[in-house]
C-alpha cells in the first residue's frame, strides 16, 4: 500500500487492476480535457474503462484515486510501469502554478518511495517525469496529451521536486544567486520608479531611477528652504520700515504675527488639497 499523505484519498471501486503495478519508472503527466470533479465522477463509472493514480485541480487540489501498488488505467502499455497524474484543463492549456506544485509533490514522493530519478523523461525507455504523448501508439496514441505548453513546463516541475527533496521551499528564491551588486543595481540603477507628475519630461521619461527621485526631492526642498529664508528676510525688512514710521511698532512681534498668518494660510491650503 502506497499513498501520498498530502493528497486527498478518493478511492474508486472500478477501473483499475488490484496489485497490478509491476514497477515504477516514473510519473506520466496527462490533461483531463475536463474538470477535476467531472473526472472524479467519470472514474467511478465502469463504462469509463479509465483511471489515474493522481489528479490535480487548477487551484491546487490534489487527489489520489488509486493506490500506487495497484495499476491505474491511464496510458495503455505504460500502465504497469508508470504512475499517472491527470490535470484539470483542456488541450492547449498550461498547468497553473498550483498544479505544477502538486505534480512536483507527486514526483518528489515517487523519488523517495520508488527511487524515481528527478529528471525529465522523453520516451518509455527513460525514467523520471514523462508525458502521455511520448508513449506513441503503444500508450494509446494520444499525441496531443498533455500538449506542448505543459511539456515545456516539465523541467520547472522537476526543479521544484528537487527543492522539495532538499527540504527547500518549492518556489525558487527570487534572490538566489544574486550578489550585493546585483541587488544594488536592481534597486538603485533601474528606471522603475514613477516620475513626479510635475516632471517636465514625464511623457518621454515616465520612470526614473530611485536616486533620480531622491535628487528631485532634495532640489525641491532646497528651493523651498531658500524661498522661506528670503521670505523671512523680506518680512523683517518690512517690519523694520514700519517701525521707523511708528515707534510703537514691535518689530519682533509684527514679524511673528505675519509669519503665523502665512503658516495658517499654508496649512489651510494643504488641507484643502487633500479633499
């Protein structure tokens, strides 16, 4: 008895050969041309004369219908020496990321239990992760199953299975192999930060490097500081001129009152802009 613990056990009463699995050379990938629920129902019908050891749904459901000690009826002449995994979808589809993870789980488990090599197989004489069409007429002549898009995904599925076996995350680390210089270049020297809407070149240059944005902000802050400094000097000059006309004028108090009035107007405008 061999069952994958992460798969939902959905045993079928018909359409398989008890104790008929002679050996396990690998895992064969199929496409259902239907839904997981529909396939689950069809495999329970004696008229189907078909089954699979495993099945995946597009959102990541993983079923096991047949114990791997028993022979599923999935790829004719390849049934007695290969495990099978049907995948929800139609011909021409690619496997979803979740389905790729499920198939990788099956392959990693087959490697641990049956010593299936973690490699792509391209013919019945090979071993590893294969696909239905590679068996030709001996495997039922299903030359479009599972389709070239899925066949192209097999190397990535094998890579994920290897990471599982190694105890790593099934998804590849996006920073794997990157140096500090690579990360620096990606963050600071890549034009990917949206340019300010006030940029005069925004139509031709809609994205900037991060350092360009910081430089622009710094320039704006310096310009604002210069404006405020000049404004303060002008206010003081005006207050001193008034004091010469009227000795009762307190220069410092007048400067403070004008400055506070300007600040209150600025705050009011900022609040209005947020509405």
